């Protein structure tokens, strides 16, 4: 979706005085159902200032502000609007709960992948060579989890792949002191680990012999 080109590019069309657009109504707490029930047909239209590629979007529906204000003073409308707001809040809470459960499911599923690392005599900083032998294992684990997790969406599959790669990087960081951890320590702990010759610091890459 793009803004219109030409002289009016930075000045999208304005509603004529005394009219409210559909988006204005939504900002005031109206829903499509409330608009259809209490306002019915729109009173006027104006050109849409947005385009979808080369195609201009349909005209914007306008509603007489005086008519809107009259409806908004009606007790029947206010009760219906309150019920719609409650339903919207419940839907948002339920969606948040579902998303949290799915996220927990993916986290738990990723823990079923436990890479077994066999350290090789690699140069410090040879991250790709350290990781390469285990990439097929990630693909295999991801394919297995695709079959096991019902209704896996594309975004969830991408997130699951990230979690599996994190698991591999954690295992590699445990096997190679110079391998960057996927979960960096706070600066003070990182400095302490560096003094003890422990896990790699974020700045160590400058000294590595990358392959």
C-alpha cells in the first residue's frame, strides 16, 4: 500500500466538515457490527488517498457527525458498545493465552533435540566449521517436530528452527570455549569470565581466524 503521488502526496484527502469516516468511528469505539446496526448506509463518500500498487482503493465511507452523535447518546447503543468492548477484551485475552501456550509448546518441543557434540581440533573462531556437521541434525529434528506438532504455522516453524539452532549453539559453546554463546552474559559477568579464561566475549571475534 502506498501514499498517493503528486502535489497532494503529503496531504491525504480530508473529511468534509460535519462527516466522520469509518476509521474515525472505530477510534470512538464503534465496531463494524455496531455501524451496520445503528447507522446503516453511509451518508457520503470521499476519494481514498491510498493505493494498492497502481490501483486506488475504494472510496472512504462517510457518516454524518450529527447522526453519529445522536446515536452515541442512546442507551441502547451505549449498552451494545459496552458489550462489544467486553467481547473484544475477552478475545484479546484468549488470544494472548493461546499464543503463550503455543510458545511454551515450541519451547518444550525444542528441548527434545539434544545435539551430541564431538569436538574437533578447530582454529579459534571457526564457527561455521564447528556448526556444519550438525546442521543436518537440525533439519531432521525440525522435520520430526513438524509431524508431531498439530497445526504448525509458518511463523511457528520459523521460531522452532530458531530454538533448535539455539540448542545447537549452546552445545557448541559448551564444547568450544571460543564459540559465541546464544545467550550472552551481562557485561560484568562477561568480564569476569574473560579474566578466568572462560566463555568467549562478544568482542573476541576481532581476534578469531574465521573460516
